[in-house]
């Protein structure tokens, strides 16, 4: 079957059979993949049916069945609480608020943070009609009220919507905990000449003594 | 001035801007959703836009260059940020491709003042007054609706939008809105009072006319912030 499909120039739609077309269509919905790269991925999978396709399908089915949001922080978990929330070595007095799980992963890659997280699931957006009730902001307020939280670190996008969300959360948590946000400025290895005006302005405002 | 940015496909963005010559105008910016362009395309940014389309009725594409960013100046000020978001949401009530040069000039002045001029809250409220006039719901603050007097105007009717003098309005004071002096070009008055007046007329009168149910959430949030002090 793989040869049959592979011999079609460009993998024209409708030539791979209904199942293969459906696979290509679904792969093309993934971020970073268009119809052309989806066709290549589908062909690659079909050529490695035993070694790649079957294990991948099995893993995807298992993940779909077992992974759910952590009841405490909203990150991905296979139990009621995720590995970070269940880890007694993580500082429960620190909560880092992120927009999405990918931001949590970025923070974890840095290895510089030893507290816990709270995944909002988005940011306030007037354009998309996302208000506080669509996000996990009430859950965050409850966690801060009920736990011994010393500091909430807002690690939200440096966009208008991200900062609107940060100011809203800071107002909601006023008097409950210290609220800080990540600094903005020159990235490690960055050159001023290549920075946008906004980043330079933010960096200048947040300058510090040496 | 950029009003909204919506990601389109992998790297593009649909931009909506308030322009001097064409009013509210939209177009696709190829690469506008990229990591390089995203910091530049924040709402409130002043852009140099070149629009191209095969037909006038098409959405068309933008070539966008940043003139100056306002995001960094207002992001640290929650109230100024809320005002910018509210202004962007309210400007989306304007019909597309209909020029409003006077309002555009007022908008640029107001946006430049946000977070920079200590008096920006009152300037913002005054801008909403100008927006109401541009939307066809201008308030009549020239003379008293009851006596015709031009002095000591202190109230405004929430139904007609006409000013009333302190003495003439006294019997209905609980039903009238306080008229902030700075709406008359006089010193004094609180921005929150001004926002209550403009918020009432935007929400109760203008919104319905443009097919909306009350104020946009961003404007409602601004009112909450000012009401909280």
C-alpha cells in the first residue's frame, strides 16, 4: 500500500483511499503542518507501520484515556494531582501563574523555579470574549486563600491581554499574598540594535544597580 | 493606530486599525503573527500601513511598519492599559472604512497621553464624549434644557443628554447625572464622574443602536477600576 500511495505524484487527494485521506486531513490540523507536510507524515507512518505507526496510535490512545487536568493547578496529570503538585520538595508557598501548559514546560526547562504552578488556560481577551469566568482565576484565588502562599509570580505573556490579565489578578489577590511578575528586558545574548522599542523601554524602566 | 490583532493561520495576522483617511480598516498582515512581528503589533501601536487588494471590496493585505509603540509605556499602569483596551473596543463600534478625521486626531492625542500625562483619565473621559458625538449621540451641554441658561450647568438628563442648571435640576437631583465641569472646559471634576456619564450614554443609548448589549467588557472593566478608586 505504501508503494501504491508513494507512487502518486504529490499524493493527490482521494488517491490514498478513504482511511488515508482521513489520516492526512487530521494530521493537517496539527500546528505546524499543512496539507503537504501532512501527506509526507502520513506516508512516513504508513511505511513504518509496525515500528512507528502502531506504537504511536497506541500511545496516543493511552494518553487520551489517562491524561487530564490536575485538580489543583490545571497542568497535565495522569492522577488527580500532577507530579509537581504531588512533589513534597516543591515550595507550596510559591505559585507561578502561567497562561498554558507549554509555558509551564518552558519554566521547568529553565530549572530555576522550585515552586508550584497555576495554569490559567488563557488570558483575558476582549476580542475573543474571554472574561475572568472563562479562566481559572477563581481557583487561583481559592488556592491562595486556603494555602499558606507567600508569593504569586505572574509569568504571563508580555502582551496587552497578558498584562491586562496580570493587573486583574493582582487586584483580585490584593491583601492575600505578595504578587510579582517576571521582569522584561534584554534577552540573554541579545543585542540592543535588534530589539524593538517597547522592549528597550521596558528594560530601561526596570534597570537596576550593579 | 492598531486596534486589534487576530492570529491567522501559521504566521499571519488579521489587523484592524483606526486610520486618519479610511476610519476603521482591516487587512491581513502576512508574517504578522511571527515572533519578530508580534512585539511590534500590539494594540495601540502607531503604524505606517500600506494596504493592497485586487478589488476595493477585498480584505486585502497590509505592509506594516512600526512608527511608535505605546504598549511598553502603558503596560505597567493597569488603569492606562484598561483605558487603551476600552478605547480599542469602543472604536470597533464605528462602521468600517468611514473616515472620522476629527475623532482620529482626538484618539491619537488621548492615546499618547495614556500613562504619560497625569491628567490622562479626564482626557480619556473627554475623548469618550467626543466619540459619543461622532457616533451620533452627542450631548447638548450648551445651555440648560429647562431655563436656557448657560451658567452654572451642573446636571445632565440621562434620558435626553441635555444639560440642566444646578437650581433648575435640584428637584430631580436623584434622577440626574452630575455633570463634571471639565466636560464644559472648566477646571475641576473627577474622571470617574465623567466615565459614569459617558458610560451611561454609550451603554444605554449608543450600544443598542449599533446592535450591542451594553458596554463592551473592556469598557465595563475600566468603569470597575475607576469605581474602585
